[in-house]
């Protein structure tokens, strides 16, 4: 390095560091504001389910990652195929992220055995642990629906809720989104991205 290049480096280097620090602070502040602006609608209570791989999935497993949760059943010919197809798009979108997972809970556990759930998952190209299909006794699922997610469970499985529910990395419910409304699905993706940035 020549004597002439040192002052030049100081002249341009210091302002560049300051600019980068300001930009970084702005990004962090924006992410924190996005998290704080999204309401906390409730907290997921304790639950115990069995994932399609045979492993237990509990409330503790929600911690540390964002989850998009839905209630479905594999024989459903109404909303479920569209709901699962839209989750599949998000599953593909966040393929490179370890911060976002998806949890589909069956409301027809008598039919939806672990083997049936595995076959259903295979049909959507699920090949890792980022999209969990889970089951539990219907009475427990109904309690989780009504007292955990504040949704109607009076006529399962046919009349099950069709929302995509955003749960943050602390197990707090941050939003309910229509499974087939483009604007709401866009809002869901935006909120997932903003929450992930602040983790």
C-alpha cells in the first residue's frame, strides 16, 4: 500500500462502515417493528400428538421455529385439497429455511392412521421434517381446536376450520388466514418473512 492510498482508504472506508452500520440498524429495527405490530392473539396450550413418522410432537416442539398450522383430513374432498396445495407452495418457498415449519393436524384420526398420513404427505412431495402431519385422539384434537386455537370443533371431521394459523417461535398465535384468499395468503407469507427476520 502506498502512502497516497492510506488517506484515500480512510476517507472512503470510515463513511462506508458508518453507512453499513446505519443500514443494519434500520433492518433490525424494521424487523422488530414488524414483530411488535403483529398482534398476539393467544398462546397455544400444552398438547401431545403423534407425527406420521411415529415420533411424539408436543407444544414444546413449536418453540424456536415459526409454524403454519392447519386442521384437515385425508378423505376431505372439499377445502382440504386446496388448503394443502397452498401449504405445499409455501413449503417449497421456504425450502432453504430452518426457521419455518408446517403442521397439519387430522380431525379424522380413526381413518387417518400414521400410514395414511405418510401416504398423504408423499403425495405432496414432503421429504423432510419441515411439514409434519400429526394425529391424536379426536377428543384431544377438539379441545386443542376450541381452547387452543379458539375455533369451532362442534362437527368434526366434515365441518372443520379451514384457516392457516401463524404461530411464532414462542408458541404464540399471530394470525388466522383464509386458505384460498390470495390477499390473505400474501399477508401470511409477508408476516412469516418478517417474523423470520427478527428471530
